[in-house]
């Protein structure tokens, strides 16, 4: 087990480095000496003895090595905790040094310096460096501004009585007020905590600071109850004169209770004539009889029923089906010039209707002429004009006409049926016997 050196042995070793600067070859020995001193110091007397190595501690604090700098912060905080107010004369050296370390880029070193600064501000006054702290409230490094603000806030309760009337406390308030509008959110948040501490110490000063702040900053501050000034003379509350006033006790003789509605409302005496005059011209309507609303609903239902009956009585005109304008479909046994109606009439002919066949044939657009001497028949034209189906149908139709003519003993003659699309007019005549 390694033997821990005593405080005197550690201090004796440390004195050898009082005039030396930290370098690559000695920084480990300096760090070990300060560790031994930190472990050996436990009382206030031992803390005073350790102050003989203050220059070595400052050398360690200024180092860029995080281990050596951390050891220096640790032993300095312990000495301040043991000596507290007795370290006041060293504040003007230690505080600026820690503020400078806060500005370093190494976060480990700056964090340890911030912790040490907070510990020192808790146990010892920073009055000698208030002017210096105020000047750093606009430092470009936000960590430095945060360290300055934290130190000033921790100084507020301690300096409440000692700085009152001396103007030094004004520097603390000015730092907090300035940093309420800081660009860093961490600084603004800590400044709002500081202004709340000011309100608990001096409400008058708090109101004065708030009045100078912009409106957008005021909205973010914690709301504090501002006590109203109490005058020496106490004035009894007067009842505001009004026509209607609530009362919690029985009305006096000068009051008239107009209506007992369950509420304690009374009307003053001078209003008697006004109430009588105002009620003369009011026409009171009779209350509705029970069932009036139901009766009205029944009447409306009867009217609705009659309206429905009137609608049902009206005859609805049947919808007319539009006539189809499609071209009649051509049948295999009927020529295209014969309509559908004529075809149906032809199928239902009986013997009594055969005598009128000549009149029906006239309706088929067959031109009959008796002046011509012969029938113009051209087989080639016939075959060109008619399709196979139309020709077959025409032939069958002519045969049917011949059969009818023979039965009726009427000399109808030969007929030629043409399609409606062909604009060739063919005629038929009565056959004449050829001359021999």
C-alpha cells in the first residue's frame, strides 16, 4: 500500500516549483503534489498552511492540460470552503483568473472553472470585483457572461444589508437587467431567475427594473405580486348608488321589496312613484292555455293532409312513347318499297278483299300507263339494280300478283317493282295482242 505524504511533506515538495513554470517534464509532479495537499487539508489551519502554495495552484489553473487544471480548481475550492471570509483579500486575484479560464475552448476546463467560481461566490463575498464583473456583462463569450451573471446572483442575498445605500448593489442589478436581453437562451433563463431573486429582496427595485424593460421581455418574466401602497387613513367602503343593490340582511323601512323571487334584491324608496307610473302602460298578455301548442300542430297537420290529397287527385298524363324514326328492316319475301303496315294488311287478305287489289297496288308507287305499247324490260338493268334477295322477293311478289289476277279474272298486266333508292321510273301497260 502506497504511503500518503503528510501536509508538511507535500508543501515542502511544492515549494520547489514556486518559481518554475509548468512544462512537459514537471506537470505530472506538480499535479501529484497538489493531489497530496488536497487529501491532507481537512481543517482551517491546514488550509492556511496550504495557501503558501497559492502560486503553484495558480500555475495549475492556467494550464491547458485538463487534468492539472482540474486538480488546481479542486484544491482552490476546498481552501475557500475552509477559510470562507478569510479569503476576501485573494478575491481580486482568483475571480478574474477563473473568469479568464471560462473563455477557454476546452469544455472540461471551463466547466470545472464554473463550478469553482460558484463555490467561491457562495462562501465569500465578491464585492472587491463588482466593477470588474459589470464590465464583463457584454463579453463576446456566452460562458463568460453566464459565469458573471451566476456570481452576481449568488452575491445578492449576502449584499442586501452591507451594500444598501452605498451604490455598489446597483452594479449587481445592472448586470442582471442587461443580461435579461442576452442572445443566449441559457443566459436569459438564468437572468430571469435573478430578477425573481431581486423581487424577493427589494420589490421597489424590481418594479423599477421592470419598467425599463421592453414589453416582449416583460411577458417572459415570472409574474410577481406587487403589493399596493397602504395609506395611513383607512376609508370605509362606500356603497355605489344604484337602483338595485344586493343586501345580506333584512331591508330597512326606507326599502321596498317588490317581488319575493328568492333573491335578496330591494328597490330604494324614491323609486315608488317611478315604478307605479312605469307599470300603467304595460299591457299584460294572457297566459297561453294548456294544449295550445298541440292544437296548433294539429291544424297544421290537417292542412298538410289536404295538400297531399290535392296532389293525388291530379291526373298524371301518361308518358308518350316517341315514334321510332328508324328505317324499316327489309324482309326476305317483301320488297323494300312495301311498308310494314302494308305487309301486314297483305298477309291478312281474304277473298272479299281481292277485288280491291288494284287500289292497293297503286299505293305502292307503281306508275301505270296505258299509252305505251310495250313493256320495257331489261334483264341486265334488272340484275344490276336488284340484289339477289331483292330480285328473289320481287319475283315472288310478281308471281303472287299473277295468281291473284288469274283468280279475279282481271287483266292487271305485268308490273315491275323497283327499290326506292333507284331513281329509274319504270312503267307498265296493258298487254295488247300482237298482230299476226
